C-alpha cells in the first residue's frame, strides 16, 4: 500500500500522478484488501477521482470495491440526509469521460457474468437512476442490456420500473432494439410490463421491423398482444407488403391468416403482389393468391404484377401468374403498356422469360420485332419452341443462313422443317393452342387430359 501513497522522493498524494505514468490510484480497482482501500479513501482521495474509480470498478465487475465505495460515502454522510443523498446520487449517476454511467458500465463490462446481476442489483439498491442515458447515443441502461442479451438484467430493470419509452438519439425504442437483436425473451418481458407495443422508431412500428426481419415468433407475440396489422408506414407499406417484399413466407402466411389485407397498395400504387413479383418470391405469390389478392391491381405506371415480373426477368413468377389466369395482353386500355413490356423483354433477349411467354401464349407481338433477331439466333431452344408454338414471327428467322446462326445443327433442323410438312401432332397442337389463346397455361390445367398431353400442349415436351 505504501507504493500507492509514496514514491522514493517522499510523500505522494493519491490525487497526483508521477510524470509520464498513470495515477497510482488506478491500482484501486484491482485491490481487494478492505482496510487498505479504506485507508486510501480516508487519506483524502478527491471525490471526482473517486467517481472515476467507482465507474472503473463497476466496469471491471469488482463487487467488493463498489460496495466499499458505497458504504464509505454512506457512513461518511450519515449525519446529513441531504448531503448523503447528493453525494451518493453523484457517485452512482455521474458520467465518465466517454459519457457512460456506472450502471451502463456494469452492464457492458461483465456481460453474462454471474456477478453482473449482483452488481447491478447493488447499484439499484443504493438508488441508481435507471433512466439516465448514455450521454452521446442517449441509450438507456435498459436498451444496453437488451442489445447485449443480458435478459436477467433486463428483467431486474423492468421490475424496478425502468422507463420503456426512452428512445436513443435516432428514435429507436427498447422494444424496437429487442426486435432488431431477435431477443425474444426481452420482447416478452417488455410486453408483459405493459410497454407501448406499437412504438418502434421514427418511421416504423415494432411489428413492421419484426416482419421485415422475418422474426415469426416475435410477430406472433406482437399480434397476440394487440398490434394493429392494418397500419402502414409513411411510404404506404403494409405489414403484408413488407413480408411479401422480403420473401418471408411464414410471416406472410401468419399475417394473412390473422386479418392482413393483401390489396393495400403503397404510395406508388404497388401491391404486395407487385413486391413479391419484382423480387421473384414465387411462394409468397402463391400465398397472396390464396389470401385473395387482386391479380388485376395496377400501379401508377399502369403495370400489373405480371408486367413488373416480365421487366424484371422473373421467369418462374411469370409462369405462375400465367397459370393463375392473368392475361399477358389484356383487352383493355392497358393493352399498349403490356405490349410495350413484352417487346422490351424480346429486345433484351431475356431467354428464360421469352421461353415462358412462348409456352403460355398463342400470340405475341413478334411479327415486326426485328431487334430480337440477334438474341434468338443464338438460342436453339427458343427457335424450336417458337417454330412448334405456331406463333407468327419474323420471317428472317426461318430464312437465316448458317453463318448467321453460328451453328451447324440449327440450319439442318430448319432445312428439314422447311422441306417437310408439319406432322399431324404439331398441327393439332397449334390449333389447340390457338383455341386457348393467350391463356394456354391456365386453360390447359382445366382440361380433363393426361399429364403427358398437357405437357405436349404447353411445349414442355416437343
């Protein structure tokens, strides 16, 4: 202990420091002999320094030293209630140089350590303010414990009436933080405490962020607690919309089963079906259709879900929507928009999407679409599908030379097709497809035919 109080030049007070070295009182946080610690405090340790060392002891989880500080100042000021209250309050709630309080440091320093609970309980017992936030981030002790997953501390803070409405400097509430960190235990504890379940951040409700992150169990907790499923954010996104956009199938299914409306659109007129289509979430599309979504909803650009899927090149989505009965070229004022979208797909050479369109339609605007030739000439499969579909197309495809195709196989095949009459099977298929018009995939499913024959009509087998 003499080494702490003296140097070889003589007396050294505990409030001074040696040149180019740390203050000697820094040893206190790891020193455990109570009589020596008490001696240092009695020798005149500056209160501001004491506050710093107290915070350090909290961070290091030194329960014995923290208790000693509290007992020392309690006994020293016992005769004056006002002085005792002010001194202990400052000791317990002061900010260190980084803007942290002793309670926040105790939670951060010994996360999940058995002593963490005892240390925090000791601070609470002596009157620490549970709602003093971090000076810069405005993060409360409750939010700190939630983020670190210290659920035992979360519970003791809630049991002692920690404020559940305190938000940090970006407007995130404790419940929102618990959802962000998928802390189901903390979410449950907050709900049971009676926190505002619709409170989240500046832009989103708690249910919205749980939906966005796909935390199904938390979504269930919030819905059972009474969260409003019908709410939308400032962009018009509903919870159903967000689940469809993110591809969270289980969350979407749950929301639809519990009153979620699949037809609520955002500020641009996009429905959940549009969102799922542009992202290629086929399972979500199936769930939305089963949930009663309108297939004909159009956004402010007059585009339906099929149109946005076409432009995004989501072939699997396009196929499913055609099978569901959507018209690729509707007989309405939106026909021009739809034709323009198909031409764009053809010109961009989206081979998978073009293949689905050929299989699902008996008419496509190909006859004068010269710009699609370079892409088609390089794709043997598309050429064969096109020829067997009976769709009218650019004559130049059939008149192309071997050099243009860059393949020996394709010209021979085309020569054979031009030299011989179509087979009866091929002629029958073309006639059936013309009768089914542009709903080949949808109407074929309704026909009482063997699976092999259905596959033949839809060009799955040539």
